[in-house]
C-alpha cells in the first residue's frame, strides 16, 4: 500500500520517497513508492505530472492500493526525489474546488443535480440534470459562486465510516463504501470526494461561464476557473481593446457597431458580385470575338485563352457562363494569384472534349491539381511560368480530335 501524502498536505510539492518496485512496460516503466505526493487520476481529476529523479512523470494511476508512476526510463537507486509540476497541480486544485462550489450552488439554490463532470485542459464542464437553463439563472449561479469564493471559506476534508455518513448533508450518495472522504464547504456543499482541493475557497480566484451545450437531453455548462478564467478575461479584454480601436466605438456600442460593419460588408459583396458578373459578361463577348477559329474533325470551334491577375475566385467560371450557348467553343484561362494561379478549361455543350484523357500532361506542365466534369474543369497550379505551354497543349489537343 502506498501512503498518500497529498491527503495530509496538498501543498507539499517536493519529497523524497523510497522505491518499492519497478515494472517494465511496453514503452515505459511503472514505479511504485512507499509514499507519494503524486495524485493518481480519479474522481474526474487528472493525475499529477512532474519528475522523479529528474525523469518526467507522465501519468499516475492507482491499482489495488498501489500508486503506479509512469516514467519514460528506469530510475536508478533505492530513493526517489519527487517533484510536482506545481502549476499543473494547483490548476486542477482550482478546477476541482470551483466545480464543487458551482455544483453546490446549482443544487442548493436551483435544484439542479450534477450528473457528470470533466476537468479538461481548457475547460471544466458540468453536466446537469435539466434540459434547459436560462442566461439569467447562469448569471445568478456565477454571482453566488463568486460570493462563496470571495468569502474565503475553509474547504474541509475529513474521513468517516460508512455507517456514520448520514450525519453529513451530502449533495449526492457516495459511490464508495468503507472509509469515505467527505469534502465540505460549510453549508454550501458536502460530497464524498477523493480529489485534491484548495484549502480555502478564495484560492479559486474567479470563475466564468463561457458556453452552454445540450447533450443527451441534458445541459452541459463550460466553465473557466481559477487562473484559466483570468487568462480568458485578459485575452478577451485585449480583443475588445483592439476592436474599440479598429471600429472607433466604446465597448458598450461594439456589438451594434460590428453588426453595422457586417451589414456594410454584405451589401458591398452583393454589389461587387453584380459588377463582377457584368464585367465577366462584357469580357466574355470580347474574347469570343477575338478567339481563334480551329478546324477540327468535329467541325469549327472558337478557341479562347485569357490571362487575368488577382480577380475573384469565381470570375473565370462567370466568364465561361457569359459565352454563347449556341456555338462551339473552348475557353482556357488562368487567374494569377500571389504564389499560384487558378486555371479553368470550359467548353460549350456543342463541344466534345475529353479532359481526363489529357489531364496528366496538362497538370504536369503547370504543377497543377484539380478536375471536374463537362462542361467545366478547374483547379490550381504552382508553376507560374507554365501558362503559355498549358494554353498551347490544350490547343494542340483540340486540333487533334
């Protein structure tokens, strides 16, 4: 049995223990100690990480009373210099204590039972037994939880026997038997829990709801807790400050101003699309009359080629749509961008052109990719110098059929 020192003092971050066994796994070593400051994964709280004899501890688990520390290589000697990644440990102490506060408030004040908890690297999520919750309720949950945090109440952890558990007003029945560890925050929350928590609620710092999700007919709430909440606030404050400068509005007017800017953009895009369509139609007429007539086995057709620069991504397609439907023609075009170009081959319904038969040759010339089906094929190319040869090869294939 490994002595669990984190239950005696959750703030102890360094300790020297004795190695009791080392087992070799497939890619790691499983190390047991006579006592440990490393919390093994359990109760929704991830395991501690850190170092033993300067070897990284990547995961910790508990099996049959023995705590197994996963190390990338075998430790030397009989003793283990244990050192926690304290930032990681304290982060999850904040997450777990904050979750207790939130679950307690939701149960005591709103009657919502917590049915699932996940303490992830970005968020702590709490799934509650209801299919809906209002924003006003969430705000009240936040406010009450912050009141408990700011009161800096002690977080009490004590062991009791199963037969004495009824003296506690538990939020939910214990999932274990025998000796049971109860974590309490005065009258606000009391629950059987084997996790590691802060000593006082004030150490949680702050918390903020950031997202709501409906799942399996219940509600899952996403929370930023502790330092994560502060970092999230700092990031969003920077974003707001940047937007204030860019749109020349103060924070209370930002949403209204951004909505107005979005509407302006939508209007401008609609107008641009109309103008681009008209330009494409005029350009289509011009290049058709300037096209080269090719005599092929199937009869005469008009071959057009065009090189454009920094046009919209759909301009070439719109160009092909503006060509006469009652004539036989082939359009070969490129639209140069910064480091690549768009290409298009379009044909009229009266023109039989087997692009797939020549695809390999054509794509090799321009280092291109793409495809399609009659009457249009399109894609991108990276060999900017290959456009001339690309045009010539298409014309050569047209003359051959």
